[in-house]
């Protein structure tokens, strides 16, 4: 999947915990949810399909990925 994120409207996710776990998302992309680490805004972004993003969030909330 190749999505141009130049000028993406990044915002802090409501899933950020305020303790160094700052996740930003960019809204407005059809069928995809871009996600990045706010501490590294020029770094890579993950692209989740619209269907996969809620499953990813549920996995994070359930602790399936451990502490990162």
C-alpha cells in the first residue's frame, strides 16, 4: 500500500496515554488509517486498513503487544 502522507493532518490519538506513549493518526484517508510515533514525526508511519485498525486498537488495549 502506497499512500502520500505529505501534508497529512496529524493529530494526537485519543489512545495516547500521556506517559510517553504518544501516537498520532491522520484522518481523511479513504480505507486506511495512518499511525505514527509523535516522538519521531519524520520517521515511518504504519498504514492500517479501515478493517484492521479497530482490531489493532483492541489488541493494544488487551496488552497483546506487551510494553513498547
